[in-house]
C-alpha cells in the first residue's frame, strides 16, 4: 500500500517543520510528500525551500504558485500530482502520531475494498491535548450529514488531516475551491456518497493544533449567509433530520453574530423548530439575550462617551462586538486573551494580559469582560494589572 501525503501551506515554516517531522518519523514511510505552497510571501517561500532539503529520505516535492487561493485549491493541486494508490491529507499546522500510516496499511490488508479511512484526532490547546474526537465512527447506512450534524452536532467529524482516500476517488470528487470554508464537510459528504466501504480508526492518530477560543466552534467566523448557501448546494445529500440538525447546530449559532433578523427564519430553521423544539427555543432565547446584552454595552459606551475600549476574552462574542463597535465609531484598542498569543483580526490585536502594563492602554476608558462564565476570574486578572481601570461586563 503506497501513500502520497499532501500538505498545503501558506506563510508557515515552524508549523510545517513540525508536520514534516511527524511524516518523516512514520514507522511506514510514504511514497512521496507533496507540499503545495499556496502563494506564500517570498520570505516564507525561501524558508520553505530551505526546510524541505532536510527531508530527502521521504521524497518531498514542492509545488508553488504565485497567488494565494485557498487550502481546497492547494489540495486539488496535490491530488492532481499524486502518484500513489492512496492520498493522505495533512494541514501544515497539524501533525500525526508515528504509526498512523502503518495502522492504515495493516487495516487495508484485511479490508482491501475500503476506499476511505479516517481516524480520531485530538485538539491541542495551549500545548495540552484534549479528548479524542469524534467519539464514535459513522454507522452503516448513516449519511455523512447525519453523522456530522446529528451525531456530532457539527462540533467534530471527519477532518482533512484525518483522511486517507483512494487516489482515483479523490481525483473524481476533488475539493470545492469556490467555498470560503467547510471544505472538509463538503468533501467528506460527497466522497462517502461515492464509495462502498469506509473505515473509522478509533485512535487519535492526528494532533490538531487549534486556537483555544475556537474549540468546538467549527468555522464560527464564516458568515451566516455562506452557511445557508452551503446547505442549499448540498441539500440532496441531507435527510430532513440532518437539515434540521444543521440549522440548529450551525445556522442558528451563526445567526446570533449576524445582522439577520431573529424574527425571519428560513425553511431549515422551521424544520429545526418542529423536530427539535426545546433546543430551538433555547437557542433562540440565547440569541435574544445576546442582542440585549450587546445593546446594554453599546448604550453604556455612548452614555459615557467611551470611544476607546479593550475587550477581554477572544471568542465569538468579542468578534461580533468588535465589528459592531467599529461601525458605531468606538475603537477597540485590543482584545486580551489568557492564551497570550499575538495575532490580529480585522486589524485588532489579540494580546496577553501583560499589555495592561504598557502605554497602549493609557487612553482606554473602559475594559469589558466578554464571557458567560468567567467574569470574576477575568476581572481579577485585569485588576491585578490595572486596579483602577473602569471595568464592565458583557
């Protein structure tokens, strides 16, 4: 059994090195490793070229093109260039356990007709590996849509770094590179509808390095209308119950962070109301309370002429609040998060608590904790740096 490993990369070097180390350490070596440089900036491209020289023993090929497209397009380039019988996908910021390929090989010996293997994964947050996901594999005669949105509530499922697929099937299905996100769902839904046998490996052979604020929140930044358009495209693959579950677990949470009216509901949300009435009402109530809480914060800022604030807690709430405050003329100087990473979102920096000791906050008029459960601990952390700062809770 021969494997082609496809790794898309964009502006990453250290993470790519970690991924490549996990491939080079495999107890059963792949036939080839295809790295698709998805339009990385020149400085990263040079470093990537230098990096792969260290992995001659695993036959690394680098394919580059000048403009960044997306991961789906890059994976398709890898699919087109793969020579082995099976293709394994690995995101550049993920890694494998050393026996992943060997375990697939041994399973294939006893299941030669299987065209699609996938394994459990662990999310790694702040260096700590979480519980294996998904908890169980897809059942016989269960659709991928039902498995993803009913069994796993859209919070886990078949991740690209866990997929091993027959090359000819991958070349037939391909990733939809027109999608802004949810490419894993789309690919798995279409692929498994075209193969007779799939095997789930109940062992976490993939480590998925994720942002702590994103655990269990699949593509929360993607717009509500995009997620609506996705189910319209894939509707033929969904049962009525799967449509309702998708609406409940994907559409309604996104609606909270959109400008969509809570009163208007589409046909998928109507299905969710009739099939999952208690869950629907609970979600709808959460939406109402969220809008009410945000309105209170906005009124407070306007009443006190606050035009510079800091948010504490990097999550879906703070992302929405930041966007809406910008529209209202309020500057979000930064977002503070306990994971102390440095990143940006819509030009707003995400920083650690120690930023409270810098000049960056000297003109800030209010610090707002954005959380459901951890206001007291967040407030205590803020007070330890700035005891006199005006503190409000969301």
